């Protein structure tokens, strides 16, 4: 710098007006810096929380749990449309399985409620049914065996194929009995173009071994939608109803080990086996359901039903006094009394009732708008029935739901930052 330039700058500085600094300059600076730090912290917290939803979404849902793993809730709400799927995060063993039409694909979905009261969805294909839940809540038996704890599918030696004929489990959850429908009159083919049925062949009643996935044919017989089965408490016998509409129905008791028929009695078309838990706890009798107006497959506007108790030793049938407006199905026994689910009730789609020696008592276990679901039998028999109502956690969602929340949140944060940067942070000063 030359001497003349230095002198000119000095003279200019001498004549320039003084800079007026506000008295609260330092206070305003600290306030601006504090706002900047707070806003930056909020933005960082938003980003971290958004990213953290992905790894922790399976754990946050327990905040919406009920009374514990052995407590059945008095009511269960419907899932959210974005509810987490079972394939992404298995939640078995489960307390409850039920179907709902409240799904994104407008098809029926299976809702699984875990022992921690978490929700999971299984989307069904058109015409596919839910299957049968094992008494311990670990397995779902459909065409093959789905382990609800690991999410793995155990392929059976032959897929179970019978529309509307739900498999029935043994009390120990180690075996199940099912029907392979071979005589429905129409040839049916599997995914590999294999023939699944033979219209000229009777149906096969098979035993499913959970450990190996193998099937053993117990007997061959005609069956239709009146088919039902119930294992004895020790699992050594199975009571079944065989036959077809328009033909003679038969009540049979079969030895599981040998396949020998121990009892064979005729039934009318008004009688059906009263559910998968129709066998009494002492194994001495079996419950039947009886339609008082017409056959089980007909519609009667004023139809009523009652139970019948069949003594296996004397073959004597005794009518029970309680009357129902829907078919009574025994799904469990509690303290020597059967727990019934009655479907077709005009006031509710399904009711859960415990048939005590005194007046029948309705159990406070309702499922959304469905009334009843398929509860794990072990919990119905030994769990608590006075749990609080539960609902799904909104945070237990499918991956795309987090993107729908995260992307708009980040865009909004960026817009706010650009819009209010000067007001909140002040102008940028040169270094």
C-alpha cells in the first residue's frame, strides 16, 4: 500500500460518521444464536426420528398392549390399513386370528394378534381361507403348515385341499385331522398342474404330523360341509360326522393309532358335531348341535338350536335345556363347562358363551365388528378373560407408510428453513 493511499484511507476514516451500535447487541446476538441452535436441533431430531422409525417400529407397538401374554382382552379393534405384514415381522405365537375386509387390496386379510398384543396382516388370495389355528397359537394349518413364530412354511407331503372344511387340531398341537376333497365333481389342479382330486374317489380323512409334515390317511368317506371333528382330551380318539346332503349322516369315533371305528351311529340332517371341542374333558361324552326347525343346510327364519349330549358308553342322547339363535360350536372347556361360539345371531354376527350349570354367561371377548375370532384354545381354557381392550399401534406399519410420513416432513423442513432463514438466523456475515 502506497503512502498516499494510506493517508487517504486515514482521512476518510477521520471524517466518516461513527457506527451506531444498539445497546442490546450482545443480547440480541445470543438470542439469535439460541434460536438457531434450537431450530437446528429440531430439524436434526426430526430427521433422526424419521430414520429411527424403520429399525424400532416392531418394538414401539407394545405401548398399545393389553394385560399380558396370558390375558384375553375384552375387545379387539380393527387393524389400520397400513398395518405391518406378518411376512415382514412374524409375531407368533398368537392369541387370536380373525379375518377382516379392512385391507388395502379390498380382499379378505387375516389379522394375527400376538401374545404381546401386536398386530400383523396376511393378505389372502381370492377364494383362500384363513386356515385353522393350533391350540397353542403357534401354527396356522392351511394347504401347508405356517409357523407363526418363525414365519417359515412347512410343506406337507400333500397339500390340504378342501373348501370350507377347516382342519381340527389335537389338544397338544402336535397333530391335526383334515379332509382332502377328491369328489367335488370338478377336476382341480395345483400350481404345478398336478391333479388334486378324483371325482370318482371318496374323500380322504388324513392326520397331519406337525413334526414331519407327513400325512397319514385315517379313512376314506363321503364328506360335505357338515363334516366336523373333535379330538378326545388325550388325543387317542377322534369323533367325526361323515356323509353327504341327501344321504345318511353318520357319527363315528375313530382310534387315532389304528384307524379302527369304535362307534358308528346314524344322525339326522338336523344334527352336527358341536365344534372342535365337542369331546367332554373326561372323554365320556360328545356334544352335538341340533336344529329345531329344519336341517343345518337349510334357512329357517325362526330357526333355533340346542345342544345334545351323546354318552359314548350307552349311546344315549340327552337334550340340553339352553336354546340359541345361532349354531353353537364348542371351542374350549373351562372349569368343566363348554365355551361356545354361536354364529348367525340376529343381534350380533357371533357371541362367545360359557355354558355353566346355571344361566349361560356371555364372555366379554369381542373382535371389532366380527364378534368372535379364533382364539388360542390354551388361553381360553387357562388364561384370564378380563383384560383391557386393545387396539393396533399406528407405528407398526409397512415400510411405505414411513416414506409417506418422512418425505413430506423433510420437504416441509427444507421449505421452512429457506423461508425463514433470514428472520430466524439473520443475514450471513462475511468471514
